[in-house]
C-alpha cells in the first residue's frame, strides 16, 4: 500500500514585537560597524507610516460620524418642535 504524500510546510507567524526587536538589533549592529542598511530603514519607515495613516483615517471617520449624528439630531429636533 502506498504511503500518503508528506509536505515540508512550516507555518510562519508574524510577531510585531519580535520583528521590532530584530530591527533594533540590526540597527545597533550596523551602527557599530559604521554601515547603513537602507533596506531595514525603508522597511521600518513603511511600517511606521502605515500605522500613522491608519490612525489618521480612523480619526477622520470618527469625526465624520460625530458630525452626521449631531446633524441628524438637530434636524430631528427642528422637525419635532416646529
């Protein structure tokens, strides 16, 4: 009887804390060797800017929601008392 096919798949998990620790370790290493790693700098800047942009988008959406709620409440009160 033939054996079942086996795969060498190893799942990969993303750990942001570990990634940041490795990045800081690499930066310390490159600073001591007077080298500058553009790849690590670019990767880190994209990650930081992505989170900043997401926070800004969430803030804008929350402000828009508050304005809509206030506007609808004012409109409802206007029609209710007139």
